[in-house]
DNA sequence: CATCAATTGGATCATGATGTACGGATCTGC
DNA sequence: GCAGATCCGTACATCATGATCCAATTGATG
């Protein structure tokens, strides 16, 4: 549905929103969200370039949310790290005779439209789930969490 | 939204539905749908393996739809060529403490669900657009179609 | 100055998308 | 039935890109 990178970005942002106030280091975020830290570093940088997070070097540094979690949408986060999930405006075949989209591309655009509307109206704050279910997917503690065995296709 | 490969597969199937009855060669399909023929060949293979199209070698051969266009969904076609766009059933982080999905993954799954429902209930026949707009994106003739200039990022 | 943590650049690996080329099947004309 | 023209089937080779890791560098803090 969305790229791995977008997933990672969303997890990171949600994590930061959860720890809003204190700076979180790349390693801390990586551990909590189960994202490879080396890659997360680049994802966080993209988020920083987009102005969604602020970074602070040195002791006590790390990342913090740059904007209020009630004002940032899922779509904002996705757009910061991936290319923009565009609507289909013109016939992808480039046929000028088609002033309207053919049924296929109308249907495909409809899906893009729905996803855009859904993700575009969902704030990060909506994903924190106060009380009901645990905030992100980081359980009680951040270390020693029991993992379910994930099957690789190589086996 | 969907992969290039899925797009190609859908175009090909729609083209075949439009020419239902007569066999269409890979080259004919490629020309009409603006898909690289070399690649299309493999896409058609996958469709054949999935039982969606039938192939016939030799003179006068080509591909035909194996099932009625009113009984095949967009999702069937997509599933034949791409890995299956799965619902999110369990926490992707593998946390066993999460019996329910966290808000993020519930939202993401919701999108998958919608797309699945939309594509799963749209038949190929629905994409032919009898009369209103041109069938697929192949305009009046299949050759000498005026193309809109498509900009490459390399320029 | 020593330590900590982000920043950056490059190396690697898998995979999707594409082109090429050859072999096997099938039909047509004789 | 034989020859040759078609047309699918498949195996490689290539290229771009997403995802990943690692090491060196820069900047902040005490």
C-alpha cells in the first residue's frame, strides 16, 4: 500500500509525538519502532528537510517534532519521504484524443483520491490512541519485548 | 498506487476484452496499449499461468481472454501479476502484546480494505465504457496516434 | 578536550522494469 | 508432408531504484 520508507517515517513521527517534549535519539527511535537505525537516519533527515522534525546534535540531542501533532497529517509525513502519490489527471498513454480519462484510469484515480482524502484528514494525534490501545507499536518496555516469529520466504 | 506491471496487465486484458473473439498478438497489444512488447510478453505469461488468458502459437495465434470479462475483476488481474496486496492482520512489528492493531496499522489496513473492495468489485466489463468514452486508451486508429509530449526527468 | 549524536557519502543487495535473442509450437502453401 | 513464415516461451543481460549498512565528519555539550 505504502512504501517501507513511509511506514518507517510514520512510526518515527508517532514515536516522537508520544515522547513529545524530550528529544529522542535515532537509536532510541530505531529500537522502539523496530526500524534499521542506519536507514532510519536518512528517513529522519528527509523529515527534517521537510520541516516536520527538528534535529539537535551533541549530548542530550536527538529529534523532536517541529509541528504540533494535531496539525500534521499522515499524508504530510508520506509526502516528505516519498514521491507525492499523484492524482491521475491525464491519460497515462499520452493520447490527446482523450479529454476525459478512460474508465480504467478513472477507477485508478478514484483509489488515489480516496487514499489521499483518508490519509490527508488523519492527524498524527489521531494515531496515538490515548488509553485504548498502546500508542505506537512499542509495548510496555522498549527492550526485551517478546517477538512473534516472522517467517521469511527464504525458508 | 499500483505497480507498472499491474497497469500493463490491466491494459492488456481490457484490450483483449475489447477484441473479444479474435486472437491478438503480443505486438498488436503492445502497440495499442503503449506497453514495451518485450516486457508485455512476460506479463502475458503471468496472466496465462493464472488462467486469465489463453495463448495460441503459430500463424493466426496470439492471446484471447480465457474467462468472460463480466466475471473477472480488476483485482484478479492485479493478483495474477503482482504479489497479493495483503490485508494487515497482525502488528507488523511482531509484538505479541498487540492483540489488536495499533491505530496506525488500523488506518493502513482500512486503505487496503477499501482498495480491495473497490478493485474486487469492478469487472473488466465495467472498464470498457461502451459508447461514452473510448474503450481502452487506444484511440480511433492504432497507428499514427498523436501523442502528447511526455517530459522525462532526465531533461 | 572528550564525548555524544546528527550529517553525509559511498558500498551493497534485492527487485522491478526493460531489451535481446534463441528455441519450440503451429499454420499455410505447395 | 516439407519448408518457411509466424508467434509464443524462456533464459539472460542490463539498468534504475528502494532498502540497507558502514565509516568518516561535523557540530554541540559539559
